[in-house]
C-alpha cells in the first residue's frame, strides 16, 4: 500500500501539529504496535504503511480536538498522504468522531489497538518497574475490568475492535501487550532524543 510520504515527512507533519510529549509518545507507540501487527499477521511488505498510519492516527487531536478525524481528512492530503493512509487515519475514530468505517484488516487493528495502547501505558506507569515488559496478561485483564482505572480508555471500543477482527478479547489484549513489550525500549530512546 502506498502512503504518499516518507517516515520523515510523516514525523515532521506530526510535530507541526503536536508538541505534548504524551501525544508524541502515544503516536510512537501506536506506530510500533502497528508495525508489529503487520509483521505478525503476514503483511510484512506493508509494514511501513501500517506504521505510518499508526504514527499519524492522531495528527489532528492535540490542536483540533473537537474536529478529530475530520481535520485529518484535510491535513493529510494537503501534506501528500495517499487516500489509503487518510482513510485509515479517519476510520480509527469510527462511531466516536467519524462515520468512516474500518474496512481493511489494518484499519481494524488500528481501531482496536489505539485505546488499548493507552490502557496498557497507564497500567505500566502504576507498576514498580514503570514498564510493560514485566506485565502479565492477567494483570492487564484486571485493569481492563476496573472501569475506574484509565476511565478515558473506552473498553467498548476495545471490545468492538476485537469483534471487528474476529478475535477473542484476550487475544487482542495479549498481542497488543506483546507488541508494546517488544517496542518499549525503542520508544523510550526516541522520546529521550526529542
């Protein structure tokens, strides 16, 4: 799949509209998770595209929170992004702030993992290690069931994403946790370099 832009161009665009470290780290996390899933699900040839969709999925959120996914539909094409990349970014907010439905498996993975990466990140911060590398699935499932924990992370969206993919919820939780474990050190290094 064609993105219409390089990783450097995508990063520059993200930085143009996002300055908060929290948002930048989330973008890097979802980028890494999407790359991991592309490799695991047999889309290795499209891993760069999957990763760019993850990196740019919230490009408009920090500056235009009330126009999330709508403003992206303007910003991305203007920056040279392909129609496929723009569609993927806009559909990750399906049912919340967008009526663009995820169709491709990649879009469904992005929809399913966006909120979940936030939940896993919040759970990691509560651990003595401040890391997800030593987090077990059972621990994540407890945090998922606790509606008061990371209340801003929609469990309904996560469940809906698993259903879209035809996966058990535990499968989605476990795979996303594996993806975040695999990429945590690299993301920390990128954040330290900012």
